[in-house]
C-alpha cells in the first residue's frame, strides 16, 4: 500500500510558507504501514493540479492533498476535484449546520463567501472537520482513494488523526488487505565522522539481508542511523539487527531512539526527579523554548534568565563587571558564573549557560563569529567547554543548543 | 524561465526531516525572476530519481536537486546523474585539494570513503563547495541545465548564493535572455475574517488586469495579502495596484511588507532608540528567541526572564505568592506585575509578559487550555488582554507570541 502527498498552493512555490505538513503526514503514514512514495508541491492552477493527480494515480493507491480549500477566489482545489471526478457541488446540510455552530459567536464571518464552504462535491464522502469550515473530502476511483484536507497545519493534523487515517485504514482492511508492516529503528551517534562510521559498519552492511536498509542522517555533528524494513523483516529480525548495530556503535551512541535531544534530557531528569534552569546569552531563549516545547516539561524545567545585554548578566546573574572587562563576555569565567547563578537564582539541581558570538557582527581574531562557551552546573560541580560552531547565525545558535543538550545527556547518563 | 526543485532522500518521505530548503530556494529563485513551477520529493532510488528528472525536464528549463551526495552507500545521486547524463566518474584535482585542506585538522575524516568525494562526473561543470566535501555539479542538456547540491541546509544556502544562482543567471543571460520580471508585493492584516476581507476586495479583484494575481495567506488570525505579477506588469503598475489595496484594507493593516512580526517590532524600536525585555511563562522563551532571531537584535533586545515555574515568578519577578493564590497564575494582576518587573529588572523602555495554559494538562472550566494573558508595559502605562488561542500546545504558544507582537506593533505605531 503506497501513498503520495500533493500540497497545493502558490505560497509554497514562492517560498512564503515552509511545508511542515508533509513530514508530519509522512510519519503518520509510515506508522500505519503505508509507504509514502512521493511529495509534490504544485500551484493553485487547474491544469497543474490535474497533471499531478494523474501522475500520482499512475503510481500509488492513496493520494492525499492539502490546501486550496479556503473561501476566497485563489482557492480552487474543490472545483478542480469536482471536475476531475466528474461531479458537481451540492449543499451539505451537516456541513451547513456545523459551520453555523462554528461561527455562532462570530456572525460577521457568516457571509456569502463562507456560505460556499457548505457546498460539497455530490459524489464525495464528506468527513467532519471539527475545527474549521473547509469540508474534508474523500473520493473513490476503483480501488484507489483520494483525501483532500485543509493546508492549515493544526486543521490538517486533527483531520488526519481523527478522520482520514481511520477511514483509510478501514478502506485498506476491507477492500485490499495489503497492509505490510513498515518498521523503522533509529539511533543517534555523536563525535564520529560520517565516513568513519560507514567504514566501521562496512561488514555489517555487507551482511544485511536484501529487505533491510540502512540510512545515515547527519545533522550538525549528530548522525542518526536508521534501519528500515518495508514489509520484509519481522519485528524479531529487526530487533536482532538493531541490537547488533547498537553494539557496533556503542561508544558513540547518545540514544537508541529517534527522540529529539530535549526529550531525552527531560526523560533523564524526570527519572531522577531533578530540575534544570538555563542562562542564555547567544542562544537567546532558544534553549529554554526547546526544553519546554513538549508536554510535561513543567515537572523538570524551571525557567531561564536570557541575558542578551551585558547589563542583565551583571544585574541578574551576578557576573561582575570586572570579570567581563578582564575576560570578555564570551569566556569561560563568565559562562561558568552564569550557569552557577542560574542554578542558585532559580533553585534547580542543574543548569546550562551559553555565551557566544552569533554574528554576523561582534567577531574578533581571537573570538571569531561562531565561538561559543557553554557551561553545565550539576549538584557537585561546573564544567565548561568552548566550541567553534560555524558562520551563520541560525546554525550557530542551533548547534549551541545541540551541544548543550548532548553534553547534558552524557552528564545525566554517567 | 521556469525551474523545478527535486529533493532526494528517504528521510523526507518517512517524515524524519522537514524540508526547509525548498521554501528558501523558492524565495531566492523568485527574487531572480525565475518562476518555481514544482517541488518534488523522491526516494534515494535510481528509477525514482530518473523518472523525476525526466518529468521535470519535460516541463522546465532549470532543475535543481538537493541531497544524496554524502560518502555513504545510501547516497546515490552522483551515480544516478552520471548514468542519466551518460558520463563516468573521474578524479578532480581541485576538489581533492579542497577536501585535503577542509579536513587538514581532522585526519580521521580522510579515509577511503571520503576519497570518493573527489570523484566527479567527467562532463559536469564542478563549482567549489566552500563549506563541505560534496562537489556542486552542473550538467547541461541543450538549452536546459541541472544543478546538484547537498541537502544540508547551510551547505545548500552557501552553494546557492555564492555559486549556483550566479551561474544560472549568467547562463540565462548568455544563452536564453528570457528573464522576465517577477514582482510580489505583500501586506499583512489582522482582526478581519478571510471571507469578509474577500468581500471587501471583491470590486478590486474584478477590476484587476489578467496578469495580476491576488492571494490570501491566512495564518493564526493574520492574513497576508500577496499581489503577484509574472512578467506582465511594470513596477509602476504594481505600485499603483498595491497602493489601492493598502487604502482598501487600511484599518486592518499591520504592515505593508512581508517581514516577520518580530522584525517589524525591532525596526520600530530601533527607530525610536528604545529597548525591550520579556517575562515569559507559557511561551517559555519562544518570544525571546523570536526577538533575537535576526541580526542586530542586540541594539533593542535586552533579555527575558522565563519564569516557567511559579517560584521563579516570585523570586525574580516580584509576583507576591498571595497574588498567585488569590487570582491564579494565569490572571491579569500576575501578568501585569510580570511585565512591569521585567521592565524594571532588565532596565528597558518596554516589556511584554505572557502567562497561560499551554496544555495538554492544567486547564480548568474557568481557564481552559488555550487561555493566555498578555501584558505590555510602555514608558507610561501597562495594558493587558486575555485570549483564547486554541487547543494544541504548539499552536497556543505560537499564537501567543503573535498576539504579543501584533499589539506591540500597534503600540509602537500609535
């Protein structure tokens, strides 16, 4: 069972919007044992959408489209689908009632353009869109199926989870019964070049059976290694091969899951009932935002003092002005003091502090753009390390957060 | 002149990586007057890549590929391109020398897999990759052109800006001379439903000439209105139509550019030489990270006290425990006190504070998940407002940042 995604919207093709939907949808499809074959982004254009539909239906069983379902003139997906499936728009009383209820407190929205939202293709199966006005539409075409969803990420996510995926699974089960088990296993390693890792795993890769695939996903020094089987290996066989892989990379491994680093830190802190705070200069709140990104963070994450301006380091983190004058603000003594003060001021067991030159300005020969000092305070001690993290502002701050979290994981695992 | 992007990598199709490259590339191409027709994401598979190349070359003049250029066995793009363009791999002395220099301080990387990186297709034009080991390859096919770049975002960005775009522009100029002027103009409005806006603009849209396109891009309450012309209208005509549009939406407009909200806030603060701080509970550092995301933020952004845990609100933001006990932590008095304390403690002219229920836990009948209080302190006064921002954690915190910035823009514009 294979699927494709077609994302519809000029905004994707002029770079006004980053397509975060597809990766999320890809993950859900894979979890369900549905292989995603291709993602295609097309314009709000009838011939373009129709060409993409034709091509997708020539390759796969399930086509998922997002976008182009708003009430305004630039949104044409519903009309194009009507034409493609040779049907016409009719009023849907259930959608009508839902929209009246949705906007009961906002009568200004109930105008004649919104009224076009309860017109739906006659032959489509309409699923309820709990959080928006655009109808979720399913079209059947022999043994093939198309689902059309809104492009707004949170509407799409609720539509997929509550309506579209259950519908597709039921359809598969009843009509095709072809569902194969897709299994992915991922681990993360650090401190080894990709090519050296590949040489280390050469014998392992040669011995792998033909249905097993190994992928290297490097990002900023961390490499994720992913084993995949598309219906050919059993869970047991996968475990066997994954365990062998873990043994081989053991000394470089930081996690045997695909969890984000901040989730691993959170899990390790919760396991020991410990708390953490941050004091951030160059990362400017990014590390804090990562640590509380996921539900449940309030049990281990207390807060951060983002001391972007030096006066804040002095006022709130007790960094003496003389220390800054003597060593510079991007220095070991300053970052150590920041971490220790954060621990004390916020009353936590652990703390991380960052101070660096994120650029593009502020670099010097001695401390060029990309120089970042990071310190980690634990109940017993404080350690600090200096990194060179590249040349671009976003890359430097992302990598600083990553280095901060990797070392925190090592500390919590030791 | 039209282009397509083909992103190559299994990781995109199992959702392990969000494709941020394409939007960035799309923006650069549009700036250069090159229309991006389609984006296609394919597997690391020879037949799949070849099919995608054939299809793209049947539609456009320029094909840009990213990914699949690493030294490991799962990366096959270079080999597939060799076969597609009927050439063979040969050693490139310049690439060889560059890689030796790149890893001069890391001899462990210079193993035999890395050595495959200086093998390049014989007929390809090789452009220097300043920051990585994968060669940048250009293939010509009659009047058509293909550029292959790494998928690692910062490597791709440097490759595009320094090498590929200048090469393509030169190629266009010399061989085709077809470059048409693509013009986009975007403004942002707030506090009006999309359908009401469309009705307000109905006469305007009917009067628009055929070469002019208007798109509505709603996101979390803000709607960006984009006027586009693909080579049909002059700069002057576009200005005329854009000015008319601005007049029509004047009372809802928050910006007549496509700049992110935090950039607008930064610009307005710099214009008056003022500074800002934040005190964040539910947004947990996200607002701080936004405000210092862009270069130059140190001139107006001082820092943040991220008080995720209540003890931090009491200790660092002088919120009395009795106030929390009486009104709850998500309340007007608490968020006002947070903003005022942030202003005073960090010594800034303005401050923003947030306190809300980001969920999934912590909601009550009175204050359900999604309830967020925001306060703005100015040199003269403090105002506060309560919002209901949805049900999903990420959506709630994103929207809270957005509401905080929109109101700050209004304050700074008044």
